C-alpha cells in the first residue's frame, strides 16, 4: 500500500463523500475512485459502503483508518526528523483568531508531542490580512478563517462555526433570539482598512458595502461596538465582555476555520501540521 493511496483513503473516510474528498485533495473524482477500488482489491475487503448520499466506513474500513492515520503520522515524523537533521527545523505559523480556541490548544499539544525537535514560530496577525503574511513569505502555513482570495493557495477546512451579530448588551437587538442581515441595514458596521482582501471584507460586512469606523484587531472591533454602538459579526461561542452580546445571524454561511499554505509547497512540516490540525479540530 502506497502512502499516497492511504492519504486518499483517509480523506474519503474523513469526508465520507468522494466529491468533497477529491476537492480537498485537489484532484478529480474518477482517479480517486479508482485508487480506492484498487486499495480495496489490495486489502481484500470492502472499505466503504456506497450510497447516493455518500459513503460510510465498513468495519474493515474503520480498522484501516486507524492504521492508516498511524502510518501517515509516522511517515510525516520521519520526514520532519530528516528535515530537522538537514537544518530545516523551523515552521513559522501565522495565526488569525482566538488563541484560546480548544482546537488550537489541542493542535499545539499534539504537534509538540509529534515533533519535539521542531521550533515553531508564531506570527499573530491583524484582521487586514486573512492569509497572515503567507503571500509575502512571512509564514509557512496559516491557521485562519475563510473566505478570502485563494489564488495560488491550498486551503483545507478544519471546522465551520455559525456567526452572530455583536451588539451592546443594552441594544434592543440584543433581546432578539435571532437576526437577519436586513435587520442591520440602518446600522453602522466596523470596517477593515482599504486594501484588505475584498472577499474577506465582503463576508464580514454581510455581502454589501457598509459605513463605520475602521478597525485592525479584534479588540478595536469590540471597542467600536462598545463606544459607538457599531455592529459587527463574529463566530459564535467566543467569550465577550459583559457589556456586549452576540445574537445568532440566520442568513450568513458559517465562518470556516482553515489551514492554508502556498500551492506547490512540499515542505513535510506543513503537511504534518495540516494533518494534525485536521484531527485536533475534528474533536
């Protein structure tokens, strides 16, 4: 069994859908299906039960999934140790988001266990660049939120979070169980500076141009709401000051937590980071 084929299998097993797995692997679906059929032939057992809605793991598939993850983790560890011996023992990670996120905490612990000899350098970035300096060559891989311009980048989704509207706790909107974007048309929104990725800006402005104070970091967003009665959006589940509240927003797609790196970058440390991140955020 080739490691590449096992990576294909793990992707299908985690997505439980050939189309989504093919998109994640940046390949078309037919060769992925052929590779899985060949793997089933080599294993001498069906690994998936197929249906129009997707696939489910068979008992043999579940066993192989555990073994494949262990094999792939070991292979990545071998590559990382070789890279470290060759002097490439540093991985620079750009972070945009809540450093107290349990997924990030699990990722840090798991990566340290798997790669104790690797020096991890963290670059905490502001809201003006959702790729955290990736395009400028300041980081090797970014842990951030989509959407943004993905040209020449490889993106893997780790989790999706519903989004809410951040308002003052004494704002009449704070008493609502749920809001729609139309409820916010007459309100001022916080803005990102000129030159910010327009896809990123549009998402956090609910898909249309808005007016309001310019902010660069999360604390400035919260202060804009507190002092000016501005509204803005944020993923649900984050702790806020007592003076602020978050109301679920009904008509905006979830915010996706992703890892992203430059297309074609074959650094094994990036691959192992992404694989460990996928497992850490799956819990």
